[in-house]
């Protein structure tokens, strides 16, 4: 594994009035790894991820992608640089179809003169690709790829969002509680997908409260507390109880692994 992080942050700070969401927070995602980010509610995990993906602009601090300083102004900037994120509150459009949601913001036009002049979309291509991506994820329990997302269950909606990130993330995929709304079988498919993406060399950030899932797939665990990273631990050397104790402050971070 390379020693240079693909996505890195140093000294990120973000305040909302008197509330400190990020307090000199650091972050390192190595190539070809699954990095889990854990922390108690209010620890600043979501703000950290939003800062890394352009949804929140830090007050100060530095973010680097492949060693180069970056300053995302919006999530579209991050997406254009190959960072795909599935947020906990699911960025899907309920009124649009499954296929339209997968290609939202990156619609494919027809290659002929009709597409060039009238900007007509190639719906056949998008429908075929959408069906293939959902099939690869093992979440295609939908008969009609053109049905509105609002007609799907919570787990199926999550599947659409995860499939979109997996299909288009070229550098980093960030998953915020991706299995929270899924059943056992669907959760298993998402975990298997993460391992397949890692095998293809795509690094993944997994934010989760599900410790069994974290310890099953993560190569390293970033522990966030009071707005900053307090430790990065190896799940092969520490137990779930250790991780929870460090996360809540009941146990001091291991000296060799303290951030």
C-alpha cells in the first residue's frame, strides 16, 4: 500500500456561532483501503465528511487530493474530481425514475444530430446502464427501472444512491451509514460491493455506527471525538469494546496509534 494519502486534511476548523463542529481535525485516506470513520453523535463526523466533499466550507485548514491542495466550492466540484458521496439523508429525487436518479446531473444525450441539436437524452442507454449497475450491486428487486423512486422502500432508495456512487466514483467513494435503512440481505450486498471496489483499487470511506460491519470490512478505523481525530486504530489489533471505549473517552487512545 502506498504511503501517500489519496485524500488528506490538516487542521480543519468549522464553527457555527459558539458551536465548534471541527476543531483542528485531521484526516488521511490511503489508496486501496476501506477507512471507517466512527464517533458518537455530535462528534463532528458528518461535518468532516461534508468539508471533504464541498458541502461545507471549512473556516480554515487544508485539504489535499493526490497531494495537491484543493478547495471545493460545492459537492459538484468534488464529484467532478472523482469523489462520490452517499449522504445519510439520501440525495435522491423522489419524483424521478430510478434510471434518471442514477444519471442525475450527468445525463447522457443521444449521439446523433437529434441529440446535438435538440439535446435529446439517450434514455435507452441510461436505462440499460441503470439496470446493469443495480444488478451488479445485487439490489435489483425492482421490476420497472422507470418507476419513480418515491414508490420504492427505504432500503431500495438507499440501494439506488449507493449504486450511483459506486458507478461514477473514480477516485474516492464516501458512504455515510450506507446500511442503516437496509435489511440483512441488502446490507450484505453493500458490504460485498465495498470489498469489490477496494479490490479494483478504489478507496472507500465508511461512516457507520454498525461496529460488526466496521470491523468486518475496514482496514483502519478513524475515531472522531469532540470535533477532531483522536486515534486511528487497526481493527485486527483492537476489539469493538476498545473502539467504543476510545470513542466515548472511557479509554485513552493507544500511544502508538494516537492521532
